[in-house]
C-alpha cells in the first residue's frame, strides 16, 4: 500500500523508459490532506464538507519517521466546496 512512498527515491532508476512520468527530480506527486484543503481555500473556495476515510492498516516504521501517521492512513477524502461569486 505504501510502496510508492517506500521506493520513490529509486523509481526512475528502477523504471527507466517506462510510460509513467514523475516530477523532474524523480519524486512522485503527493499532497497531504492539510495541503489539499489549503490549496482549495487559497483558490477562493469555501470547503463545506470534508470527510477523510482512514484505512485500518498501519504504515511501515521507516515512513512514520518521515511522514505523519494521519497523512499515511488517509485513503480518500470526500469533500465539497463552493466558490462564492465575486
């Protein structure tokens, strides 16, 4: 489940020439739930519903040393937002 995070530093090396593209520095695109909500607010949206679906599996220790458990255990985010006129 966390393979994309565990192996991101070696992704370009392991999958040279693959059709899948990563960022220029080789890292995968990731955004935390907090960052997503901030992006929405900064874009002028009013978040009206925000529900995080938390998985029951526990992240590997090596990822918990670098990333928060809440971010790692958030599977999906169901949200609604309105953009006020103006």
